[in-house]
């Protein structure tokens, strides 16, 4: 797929706006079909997992890889379309391309969450710990996330001197999931503040937002699998991100908690032992 894209890049840029929009439509259809395939995959795999004593995780991982490969192709073309749209100053086409990229990323993360969920529930979830600087991990996640949060601002306050033993990729996944939730449930002029602090026996990371907040009746549910707080214009979600995040932190011997005031925002706090 990659070699095909790069071989055809020049030809793609020479196309008219109408032809580029046709490409957008074609790949939008492919994207919709991939979401339908994902829905079928999630439902059938979950039913299969619940009916068997041991889920064949490797087979499920293979299928998820195949779906992600198709999504990668759509994302690559969307990025080419976005680049061409910037070059031709076609703002509408550029916006469409960005939307495709964003939705593809959401589906990709949903697939990863589901595979992690199956591994966790089958007690086959493992971590690869190493000595880490929490500050470096947080800065990297913010760097990746910021382009998807152009409507708001992200600030990092404080620093940690202690090192922790943790799986870098898994910890990044947890932080990305929390930041994504903050963006989804944001209000006007969204703001996210990340507080870093050394504690007596480890380090803490607090992610504070000024979003819509969480009702008291929902606070005990948000870490449950397949649960999410409905919000207008955002459609349905799988609801596994925070469940997986909590299990990852617990796997590291840490803990995660949330405090929230409805209408004012939420604060997720992670503690990791040194």
C-alpha cells in the first residue's frame, strides 16, 4: 500500500478539485464499510469470547491488524488530500480530509481497546516495564495529541524528579485515553491542565479539564467496561478506554481516581509507585 501511494503521489497532486473530491467520497465509503466491519468484528468476537473458556487472542489480533491496515490506507490518502487541499487553498476539502483522519484514528484506538479488553478479561495482558521519566512521557503524549485539540489549550504544570518502572507504550495509551475524553466532553474554550508531582512513594499525574463534568450517579460507572456518558453530536462509543486505562494502572501497582463537578469539569489522577 505504501509503495503504491508514494508512486502515485505526483499524479494525485495533478488532479482537479472535483477528482480529489471523488477520491474523498470513495475512501469515505471504504471508511464506512470498515466501521461496519469493525462493529461486526466487535460483536461477534465478544460473543465468541463469552461462550468459550479461552479466547484465541492471537487470531483476534490478526483480524484487528487486517482492519488497521485498511484504515491506514484510508488515512494515507486523506493526508495526501489534505496536503493537496492546502496547496490549492481549498478549505472545504482540507476540512473533509482532516475529519477522515480523525475518525480513522478513533476507530483504530477502539480496535486496540477491544483487543486489550479481551486480553485483560482472559488474564493474558502483560507489560514491558522500564525506567521512565514521567515528564518525558507526558510531553510526548501532549505533542501527539495537540494537533487533534486545536480548538483548546493544553498546559503542563510542575515536574517530577523520580523515575518509575512502567511500560511506556501502555502508559502513553492511558494518558491519550484520558486526554481524548477531556476533548470529547469539552465545552466552549476548552482547557486541559496536566499537573506533575513527586509523591512520598511515587509520582502523580492529574489531568484537569473545564468540560461538562460527570454526574455523581455516573462516577462509579465510568471505569466499567462498555459504559460511556452519552453526549449530543458524538454518537455512540464502545466505552472501553477508561476500563482499560484503570487495568493498566493497576497492573503497574498504581491507582486511578476521578473527581468531578457537573458543569465545571473533571480531574483524573494517576499514581504510579517508584
